C-alpha cells in the first residue's frame, strides 16, 4: 500500500529564481520510516509543505491520503496561550472528537511522549525538548496515517536528541505510522530511517537512496553476519553518506 | 494498648520510598524504555521554575517609589510657594488645594462631577468596545475592506477627537449625545487599530499550525486568530480608554450648559470662569487620578497576566 506518491513534482517561487524543486519522484509505502537528507536551503521544507498541503506545487502530481498529513514543524509552533494538555486537546477538537473523550485521549498522548506530569504547563515553561515532545503528541493527536517531521530535533542538545530518537522509534513501532523525517544530520538519518534519501540543491532532486534495513538487521536479509557491532556498521554507512553529501555540496563551489 | 500507637519509634516508610520497593506494574504495551528515566531527569533539570514575587517585594519595588516621588514633589511645591510667596489665587500651594478639596468634597461638587464623568467615560468606552471589536475583526480578516478603510482609521487616530466637538454640537446640540459622540470618535479608531496590530503580529507559523491541524474559517478565527491577537487587542483597549477619557474631558470643557451634566471638565471650566486656581487644580488632579487609577488597577494587571501567561514577561517585571 502506498501512502505518498510524488511524480515529476516541481516548485519555483518566482519567475526569476530557478526552480527550488525539479522533477522529484518519490513513493513511500505505508508504515515506512523515510529520512530525507540535504544541505540547508535545498528545498526540504518546501517539499514537506507541499506534501502537507500548505503550499501548491508548480508542476507534477502529489498523492497523499485524502485525510491529509500531520506535520511537525522545525520549531514546535505550539499555541503559547494554551497549556500542553490544551494544545493536544485542540488538535483533537479540530479533528472532530467529542468533548467528553478529549481529556482522556490527551492524557494518553502526553503519556506516550512521557509528559503526563507536565500537562498543565504553558509552552514557555517547558524546555525545548519537552516542547518538541508536546508538538509530537499534538501531531499524533491528529490521528493521520502520515506524519511529516521537519527537522524536529535540530535545535536540541545531543543528549536530549539521543533520547528522543529512542522515543520516536518506540512510538513509530507502537503506532505504525508512515513517517517522513527531514534532517541535515547524516547520523540522525541513518539511525532513524529505513530508507535514507539524499537531496541535491538548486534544483532540489532526490539523487541517491540507501536502504538501512539490511545494515541494521543483516540476519533477516540473509547477509553474512560479521563481528562488527551495530554502531560500527551504521558508522560506516554514515561515513559513506556524509562523503556523498559533501560531494553534492562542493558541486556548487565551482 | 494497640501496637500501632505503642511503637512510635518505628515509623512507617515514607510514601515516596514505596515505589522503589514495589514498582507499580507498567500497563501492557507501554513498557518503559531505558531512556524514560533519563528523559524524566532531563525534564526536571530543564523545567523553568515559576516564581511569584512576594507581596513585601512588590510593596518595596513597585508601590513605594512612586509614593516617595509624589511626596517629594508635594514638598517641593509647598517649599517653592512658601519661599516665593505668590498670590494664592494664581499659584496656590498644596495646602490651599487641600483646603479647596475639603470644601468641594463637603458640598459634594467634586464627587458629583467625578461620578458623572466616570459614568460617561466608562459607558462611552464600553459602547466603543462593542462597536470597535466586530469592526476591527471584519477589517482585519477582509483584505479588500482593509485596503479601503485602513488609511482612514489610522488618520482618525491622529485627529484629536476634540476637533469633533463643534460638529457634534451642531448635530446633537448641547446634550449627552454630543459627549458620547466625541468619546466614540476618540476610542473606536484606537481599539480597531489595536486589533489590526494584534492580528498583523500573529506569527505566520501559528496560522500554518492551525491550518495543518484542520482549522479553517470560523474555527481558525476563534481558536487561533483571536487568542493570538489578544495582546494587541488589549493594548488597543488600554489606549482606547485613554483616548475616551481625554476626549471626554475635552468635550466637557468646551461644551457646557444645555442638558449636559456637570463633569470634571465642567468643573475645570467653572474654575477658569471664576478665576479660582485652587478649583482648577482640584479638577486637574482628579482627572489625573482617575487616569492613573484605572490604568494601575485595571489595565496593567490584565495586560501583565496575559503576557506572563505566554512567557512574554520576565519573572521580575
Ligand atoms: N516563500 C518563499 N519565497 C521565495 N523563496 C522561497 C520561499 N520559501 C523558500 N524559498 C527558497 O527555497 C529554497 C528552499 O527553501 P527550504 O526552506 O525548503 O529549504 P530547507 O531545505 O528546508 O532548508 P533548511 O535546512 O535550512 O531548513 C531556499 O533557497 C529559499 O530561499
Ligand atoms: Mg527547512
């Protein structure tokens, strides 16, 4: 089952500037975790906004589930006048859930991101990592098949980010969502994504793809298990992709 | 004796220690991952502790300084009058004014005028709010209308509303309608402008978040736009009140007689007519006092609460 299909997608913002996205083809199956990797300004957010319906493509076609997609922004974009719980409840309300069921469901979602005890705090009283977790709970409250995440952890410190990676993978396994996760951090992409896609800049295109599943679980794919630990294996893949990303960036130096 | 009370030296384990001994069974499906404790630890480290300023400190930092300044100004005033000795009907000292206050208070003039003006000011302001709020929303949400009347509204805000007094007298005669008309012309543009500024300053990200969550039309306006614009709106209300009060005083000062009641502005005009500087001073001080008190006791607390709730105020301010 296909969750997202982009065919020949392109986008330019003005007649003068060249296209930001050109001829992007992408198919994401249901339940997949796809990491989208690219240099700053290559059009990752633009691509995601088009999939989320916030922006119209100038060419090509976009197929997403009729209900639309949930989107988590680069900054949490929580409503500052609502407590964490109310932010989640508002998402439930806007999706049409009856009032009586909302508090219980909001509590469950906050528990899922391990913030049950912080429900009454306003966004400014929370740390950046906690805010992103509330934003994740709010995105999950939309109960959409597809969850789009735009560099959700890029502003966080390394320890918090590490922990949130584990949490996100746990939630992904528990909920079975289709996730498209944008980042410019190769390690993050390799760790989280089943598929890692590399985008070029100006025009933005998907230039290469890596499947991390055989690396993470060699036995299931009939590969020879070697003595390397998983960390070393993924480290090697990370170095390969980083080299390719650098190559892509230095193409623009000339 | 029952053993429970006989052995006070063996205390029950403190409630907080119990989970460590016998952890509650995790509900099925939410088996804690190893990171859960670390996350909870980080949360505890990173959460801001909200601290309320104690009452004594408020008294010391907020209430005492202006009172001391006021006292100082009064002393200086009295000193100058005592040293220079001007005619008391031209430059009265604070004691002369205080005496005049006592006289006007005892015959009910000041309180009557104060009551009349306050009633008009407050009711005029409330009417202005009722008119300006829907108008502001309409102009903010409808770009065509905004292009058409936006410049007019900004212009009206600059025009001193006292300039409407002659026109109002021609239309409504010397009646309360004249006063209310001038008050409305003073307050409505401020409130509409505050609403417009509030809507303009909404971070685009919040609208996008609302859109992604499925808000549109009415739900977008009521759940996202209005609450997000509230600080600007309240700032507009505050300015609207200031303009109402000023316009009212201007109108009362100019339009006297007819069926117009006797307000503070009328008292001011009367003081001028009979050349009694002490009466003039009493009226000015009363007008000033109302302005300061309404701001301090009503608008400032409302505004602070609002901003603090959104993390837009430091803890100490
Ligand atoms: N509304 C807009 N109008 C004009 N140009 C735009 C607009 N939005 C984005 N762009 C341009 O499109 C390009 C891609 O922007 P985009 O935000 O998608 O990059 P990104 O890959 O998400 O970058 P980052 O990693 O820094 O978030 C940039 O060159 C940017 O200048
Ligand atoms: Mg971006």
